[in-house]
């Protein structure tokens, strides 16, 4: 019984490690130039209408950007910005903003 439990924990750790977010912060920083107009150069918005992105959880940012891109969320400014983003773009942007 103990062997099965240890094997289960090892499998869980392996799955967790391989499904983690793997965005590239440097690539995200490069891609984030178009975000700065609304969300600020460092992800801190000067306008209360637009949220701060700096320090947000990476998984949250991925979820929201995918929702804007795929139609789960709609916003006249964000939807067109998110539509052309690839999955890698989204992961990179999320990694960058969550690192701030």
C-alpha cells in the first residue's frame, strides 16, 4: 500500500511539473509594448478604467487573455488586441506581467 501511495505522489508531482506555465519573461516584455498605452509601461495603469497587470498571477492572466481572444470575454478594446495572440504570446505576456 505504501509503494502505491509513493508512486501516486511521484506521478502527481511529474504531472504538476510538466503542466506548469512556461512563459518567457523576455519575450513577454518585448510583446508588452502594445499593452503599455493602457496598462502602463510597467504594468501599472494611470487610468482607473484599465487594470494593473503587474504582479497578477500568471495563470489568471493566461485565462483572461485566452477568454478575450477566444470570445469568452468581450471588450471593445481588449478583444481586438487579444485576437491575434498565439498561445505562446499569451504565456509570455503572462510570465512578464506576473514577474513585475
